[in-house]
C-alpha cells in the first residue's frame, strides 16, 4: 500500500458523529453520506492527517481484520470521498 496522505476539504461538508457512526453533509450538493463505524473511523483518521498506511494499521488493531481485507476496504472507502471532492491527495512539499 502506498503511503499516501490526503487533505480533507473542511469547507465542503458538515460532519456529525452519532454513537460510533457518522453523517457527512455536502454543503455544495446538499447530499448526505452515512458512515458506518469503519467508514467513520477512516474519515476521522483522514482528518487527523494520518497516511493510508497508518490508517490501515489502526484499523487492523481496531477491528481485528486481515491486512489484505483492510487495505481493500480502506481504498474502497477513500475513492468515493475523492470523487465527491471531500478529500484530495496531498502533494509533496
């Protein structure tokens, strides 16, 4: 897994955490995105500026999931956030 970092477009959405799940509201499109507990954890870690590799390691510990499954789910969760413009890959400084 590449050690990519992402920038969260904080001006683009409102985020609310409910128990261990979350809801994202896109203020530009007026769309809601419901986050299950895993997706909510991924999103919180992205907001903490962790790399994908760091997020993967945390999720493996948190959910006791095999690395290959975790990586697949992580990449599958990040892609819709990129497509909706809620995050973007951080460019090298």
